[in-house]
DNA sequence: CGCAATCTAGGACGATCGTCCTATATCAGG
DNA sequence: CCTGATATAGGACGATCGTCCTAGATTGCG
């Protein structure tokens, strides 16, 4: 977890210390969400947490460790959410699938998610740890989806189920920038969610393996150029 | 366009000056794509463009103007691409729709797009200009899609066509983080593209207006919390 | 109470940032 | 060829960054 500078042992983690760490991580998340990554500085985090830079450096000796814990803490919340939905066996697979879709799209419209995840995606392009944590959480999301897809389509092989889960998961994430918190099309979230449920359910129930393998090649792009 | 400090008039735009601006914007894009937004500094841009900071500030008096032109220049390229595809009347609407899907997913897998767009999305959360430019380019993408959707489904109203275009466009963008350049699932891009073509085409051809309006409420999320 | 562990504030440091200024160098038109 | 417009280099400036150090306050426990 946290890396103290003056550490003798870290296992103690006193009450005061634990609360301070939570306050720091919450402050860091809020700075990132409300002001963006460039303004996620040690001083801004400390100020929002109500402490000084010197004190912050007692809990986090460097910014990298702070980012480390921040990413882990935020993503940890989703692990618990996915487990809850996946383990809900009181409803049919179809209902469970719909609930997953509605949960994910509903979540991505929150201020925290709309602010945090695009920053995470950008970070993952150049930060190996962020990329790894991101891959981890999405793998879990896909596993949850693939499980339900398997119940809906027992005839499909694992590879096909995983590809469907990948397509559906990726598709949902894309809506963050459009129906997310205060984004252009936020007012259309209800309709978009309905289309998503209909579309993904139709896809899962109707697709055949041969449509996945396909015959046509991937469209080639010339790659974006600047100012023609 | 560019805002010189010593400007008497900007209309001239000599050959040397134009080439310098292109070199600067290309350098800026490359820095952003390869090193990320935090390292997009005036000095890094200048170095990559083969000039000095002092010289860079002759062409761009401040960083804001440089970012302005960079975003505009990159997005301008897509305007031209969309026009080409939309205006291609030699193929059927269904083929045109498929071409659009394959073009967009193919493009998002390029190094430039995978690097640039997540940075743009994150920026748009806290930069009004980036948000506006982003809204502009995606509106055009949706217009192109909605046009073809209208040819595929003349019975649908404009509102429904726009919502379908929104859903499809947003869904495709989401794949950037998964099948994009050097991303986890890049090797699955062919299969994912096939699923996308199948799924979007099935959606457009089969959905009824009542499935969009829907009856069920949007899934509520408790909002992400930190460290339970 | 007393003392060691824990926590906190404040300031310093070198590095890097955006911006700005000035002195030359290069170019194009008369 | 000369002269004004354009382009370029080099360095300076104050601000802000991550990091570090030290002295003192607070806490929990024997």
C-alpha cells in the first residue's frame, strides 16, 4: 500500500493514519475528476485533503506511489460491484445481462466515472501500471459478461463468448464521452441505454460463429495525417 | 490560425512560415501521441520540430494557441475522410454503412488515433475548446451515419436515426482502448470488427421505435466510492 | 505521568514549466 | 545590392513542480 519515508513498520496503520490515507485518496480522485490530470499535483491533493505538502509526503513519499494507490482504490470498488451482480442468481440470465448493461452505462454517467476513466485511458497509453490495472478490471468485466453470455448461448465456444464480451464491454465504455456526466448527449442516456440493451441482447441471441470469423478483411486506414 | 507575437499581418504566410507551422503541429501531435499530454511542453515540441523555444514562440505566442491549432488540424483530417465515404454513391447503402464501420475501427487502431483521442477525451472534460471541437467532429460522424441509416430504414423518424447513429458511433469509439494500437486485445481486431458490422447492421435493420423509447428506467448507480 | 511512536507544518532545494526580450541571421522585392 | 520583413537562437524571468529535511505537536501505552 502506501510507502512511508520514515517507515519502521507499516503493518500498524493506526486509525488516524488510515483515515488520513482515505482523505488523501479521496482528495486525489476529486482533483483528478474536477480539475484534470495536469492539476493533480501533490500540493493540490494536500490542500484538498486539508493537510500540507510536508504532511502528504509523510504518507506518500512520491507522486508515483500516490497514483498507484489511487488507481487501485478506485478500481477496487468495481470488483465488488461486479461480484454482486454476477452472483445474483435470483433472476434469469437475460435479466442479469440486462442488469449488467444498465449498471455499467448508469455508472459511466456519474461525475466520478466520466472524469476518472478517460484520464485513466490516456494515462494507460504511457504508464505501464495504469495499463495493467486497467486491463485487470476490464478482464473482470468481460469475465462477468462472458459468463452470462454462456448461459444465454451454451452452443457458443469460449472464444466466441469472450469476443462477444469484448465487443459489448468496449462498446459500452465508448458511451462515456457522449452520455457521460455533463457531456453533449447526456440527456439521451435513457434512449441510448434502451438501444444498448436491445442491441446487445439481439447480438448475443442471434449471432453465429461464422459471422465472427468472417471473410472480409479489416478496413485499412491510411493513418491520420496533419493539414493534408 | 496561429497568433504571432510580432504580427503586423498574418495573411502573408510565407512558404517558410507555412512549413514551419506544419512541422510544429506534426511535432506536437507526435509528442502527445508518443509521450502523453504531461510531456507536451513547448520545449519538447520545439526540440522535435528541430527549432528552439524562442523560435517556437515566434509562431505560437502561447501554449493555448498551439493546442488550439493542433486539435483543429488533427480533426480537420477526419472531415475530409467522412466526406469521401459519404459521397461514395457507387455502392449500396448497406455496403456504405459497412465501409464506414470498418474505416472508423480501422482508423482507431492506428498509433496516431489510439494515442490522440483518449488524450482529447480527457482534455475535453476540463477544456471548453477541446470539448467543442470534439463535439463538432463527432456530430459530423453521426450525421454521416444517420444519413446511411435513413437509407436503410426510411420508416424511422429523424430522432430515432440520430439515436441509432449516436449509439453506433459511441460504441465504436469505445474499442480504441481495447483493440487500439498496442492495446491488450489488438490481435482480436478482425473478429471484433466483424462482430461490429454484424451487430450494427442487425440493429439498424431490426429495431423498432418502441424499443428505443422503452419502458424501463435507467439503471441507477450509487456512484463510485473509494476503499468502501 | 513520561516517553517513544506517530503525525504535522513549514520551508528549502533544484528542475522544469510558460513566457518574454533582444540580438542576429536570412530572405525577398525594389 | 540594399533594405525592410521575416525567421531564428539564446538566454532570462517568475511560477510551480516533486522531493526532501528538520523541528515541533500529538497520540497511545506502560
